[in-house]
C-alpha cells in the first residue's frame, strides 16, 4: 500500500479595507447591483459589502502588527485587518458565517458588477440551499450561471447606455470560458442557475 499523497496548501492573504479607500462611484455601482440581485432573489437582509485586496504574507504581517499597536484593537469582537485563506481570491468571496460579501477593490466595469451578483448568489445559496453552497462544483456552476444572466438583465434594465455590443460579446466570451473550465473541473454538474 502506497502512502496517500500530501496535499500542498497555498495560503493567500487578504487585507480587509476600510470603506473610505473605495470611491463613492464604486460604492454606488456595487450597491446598485447588490440591491438588484437581492430583489431578484428575494433576499430581505442585504449582505454588507467588505472591500479587500490581496497582499503578500510579509505585508499581511506588517498590517497586523501595526493594528495590534492601536489601543482597543485587541478587544473581543474587533475584526482583524487581515485574513488568510487556502485559496486565491481574484474577484470576491462569501464567508460562511457572516452576512457579507468580500470584493476586491480594483475591479473594472463590468467585472465589479459581475462579482457583486456572483457573491450575492452565494449568500442566497447559504440561506436557501446550504447543500449547494457546501458543494464547490454545484455552488460555482450555479453562481457563475446566475451572475452572467443577472449581469445582462441588470445592464439591460439599469445601464442600457453601457451595455454595448462589445460588452455583450465580452460577457458571452467570459461565460463560455468559465463554462468550459467548470465542465473540465466539475463534469458531473450542469452549468446553470438552479431554480429559486
């Protein structure tokens, strides 16, 4: 009998940012999409948007050490300014135990809008379909499919002037690329939004 292969885990670090580091325009765009998706999904309690940025381990350590020097920061209930995860977060993240969606602060249009819709879908999964949220393949196939559809509906309804043929084509190319990647990684799951 051969020994089981050891799984190599990479640790990735996120800085939890204060809301003031993100422009008002970015806040508005994000909140508009979050509100739109929550309405579509009948989510009564809108998740809080938390802004993040990926940082190297050394930077995360420096941020944490500076934070510890501020009186009162070590009290119970204070959020740490950094978080380590065993996966890279390129766009967004939905924590299991919080009504929050975490979004990278430097996303462009319409990636920011897509990520907001995608993460809201994960909050919907947590509340209505925890079995889906707990299954990576089902959760991602559903969230990606929903977010691309919701993004198109949102742009058509709320930002028609920005929904150019180039943006439509870009969205379709990205959807097909993700569909292909997920079909390779999750061949047993269909790339579609599950019924509410």
